[in-house]
């Protein structure tokens, strides 16, 4: 099964096997935006080729040309275009930063259950997750 787009909240990832197909998907989104007064920001948009060389031409979002990038950020994850790997260094760094801040604030007289709850809330769950208590 082929999926040409992934949507989450206001983030859209368009996927295509060809430059032409990607341009067509962008055009569909752009025309929909014009019809319904939705503005897509070219400066926040990225284009990448996974597993091959980038084409010598740019894809266009309306009148703006989108340059090819070496990694793409989507929902906080960085995808490396040449190797098709997920770059986790930033996520791991954020985890340790939040973890150390929590332990530092709690100090020596910490409540273990409170520490577990804070670590689960701020270190493990994604930023947009809903926490049910």
C-alpha cells in the first residue's frame, strides 16, 4: 500500500516516488490552500530526496522555490536524506537535559512517585501527547 501524505495536526509530510509526483502533490495542497484561505509558508517547508541524489531543479510552492535539504524535521524527529536514518542525538540530548533538571529540582528529599510522574510527563511522552491520570 502506498501512502502519499502523512498528517498530524498542522504538519503535513508529502511522499512521492518522483519529482513530478511530488510537485503535483504540492500543487494540490497549494491550490486547496488558495481555495480555503490557508497559507503554506515556504520558509518552513522542506524538500528532501531519500536514498538518491537530489534533482537539479527545485520544487515550487506557489511562486517560491523550495531548496533540497540533507535532513528533514517532522514531529521533532530528524530524518537524514542520504542514509534514510532517523537522527536521534537531539532527542536523546533533550531527554537527558529534562531528566537532569527534574532530579536537580527535586534534590535529595525527593518523592520517588513524583519523580517517576515528572520523568514520564516531561522526558518520555511526546510534547503533543495527552496525559490521562
